[in-house]
């Protein structure tokens, strides 16, 4: 069985540059994606979202397959969320459903909490200078 790979933001970005067929999937909520910003060139497929805030693995898998194609279960997929927890759960779901090359960004988009319980000051995609925007 495949294992979920863990990447720091710089390594994830390097993988995306090295493999033009690799995809970065943002599994955060619609609100996070809209109001906090997002990595450039990512696909948005939330793991949980409004209204029930519960994962729906079958819907998630179907959405991923719509984005990359049913026959591409071996596509290199890198998942990102706020801090690495949801992307870990989503990645394990993908592996359990036949995807073979799955990784996630362990510090996520916003990173870990600092001593003042704020994100974005310690690590994460934005903090580490990886490309992103806010629309």
C-alpha cells in the first residue's frame, strides 16, 4: 500500500516545478480560500465545508477524479490545507481509494500557531515565500 508523503512548502513547490503533471489541491474551505488567499495554480476541492463541516469522502474522491481524470490514479497529488491536519486526512482517504502518489504540505498554507495563537508567523506556504494570491 502507498504511504502519504509529507513535504515542507519549499519541497512541495520544488516537486510541482519538477513534475509539470503534478497537481496541488487546496482542501480548505470556501471561506479560507476566498479570504485568506491561496497558492497559485491550485485546484480547489474542500475536504470539509459549510453547511455541515463533515468530510464526505465519496464526494471528495469524485471531485478529485473529475479534476484529474478517473484513469489518472497515479498522478502526483500534493494537498494543502491551513496547517496540515485536514490535508493529512484527505491524503489518507485518497490512498485508501487507490491513489498511489499522494503528499501533503505538513505546515499548510498558514502554518502553525505562534506564541500569540496566530498563524502565518512561524511556517507555512505564505510564510515560506511560496507563490500565492488573494482574490
